[in-house]
C-alpha cells in the first residue's frame, strides 16, 4: 500500500486556532472601544462629527434669531436703517485710545501702572546747571555764592537769594536792589525764559523790621521787592505772561523759624513751578 505524500512547506496552524485568534482580536478591539467611549473629549468629538458631516454630506441647519442668523449672516438681502452702534470707552474723554489702560481717553496718565516721571527732574537739573554756569561768568559770584540756594522740591525748582550779615541783596528798607543783585537776576533771565514753567516770586523780610514810614510796613516792602525782581526778569527776556504771581509774605514764613530775627530770613524766592502752562508759550490773544 502506497504512503500519502506530505504537503510541501511544513505543517500550518490548526483551523480552530485561527478562529480563536480572530475572536481574541475582536474582543480586544471591543474593549478598546469601550474604554475610548468612557473618556469623552468634546473637542475631539466635534472634530469627528465634522469629519462625518463632510464624508456623508450632511446639510447644515440654519439657526436664526430674529433678523440676524446666529452664525452672523443677514437673513434679508437688504436691511433698512442699519448702522454700527458705537462702543463708548470707559472714560469721560474718549477721543484717544490707550492700549495699556482699561480706561480710555487723553488723561494725564492713562496707564494702569503709573509711569515714572523722568522728564521733569531732568529738565530742572538742566536748568540748575545752566543757572550756575551763567552765574560763574560774573566776577563777583564768589562773594554771592553762599547767598544763592537752588533746590528742587515737590513744587518745582526754587531759587532763593538770601541776605547775610554785612552783605544784602537790597539796601536796608529799600525796594530797589543793589547793582550786583540786578546783574545776578539779569544772568538768570535767559535761562528762565527758555523754560516752559510759570514763575512765582515771593518776597520775605525779617521779624521786627522798622523804617521811617509807619504806613509802609514789611508787607509793602516784601511785595515791592518781589515786584522789582519781576521787572528785572521781564526787562532781560522773560515774557510777562510767564509769571504766576508776585507775593509779599513779610516775616510770616522765615527760613529759620527758630530765629525769626536772623538776617538770612530776608530773601527773594523765585520758583519755577512744576506744572504745565495753561496756554502755549506762543499763544497770543
């Protein structure tokens, strides 16, 4: 009896094993799908839904709310009397926009975080340096240097011309300055004329000042000295509209309150005010 010839290529897997492997693969896919549906991602579902719409040609349903569709397309071809409603900015002044601040408008400082003011100190420092340079051109400045105080405060740049024992800016009881004081003010005038700040001039006297005329008190004397200072500055270039005020304080604000009779309390104060001018310098009525 002849033997059967074995098939070439070796023996294969039994048929039942192939069926079992297919069943296991289907079960794995089934559990993977169950886990996938249990963790939902709305964004991914929207992407899948969009893909299904494009694949199967689903028609988009138009949703309308009144005259305008929710998607933003007008229902009518022509709409009567339609205009853009202006959006008011959160400010009383709404001409200019400032992206760094929630409140809009041309206010002085429109930023949520206030910016440091660096221009004003720089401007006053330059003015003080220019004044010192101008005074150095006077040969007699060595004698007067201790009588000039230049300081910057919250009100602005304050220049004080004070008296010392044996060396005064004005003769005793007189509203007219010495020639040296006049030359000193004349050197100051061009520097002050180049500044945009308004000027406040104040005259001060010492306590117990007396003169031959009882009706001419230290109030009149301090005011007249301040006004004489204004006239000299105007004569040498400062425009009249630059002056904020000219005031006489008599002995009410001594430089040294502990000793109101001290000679140094008698002084002229010239303040470059730290404020913007109310009108441009070239403005003329």
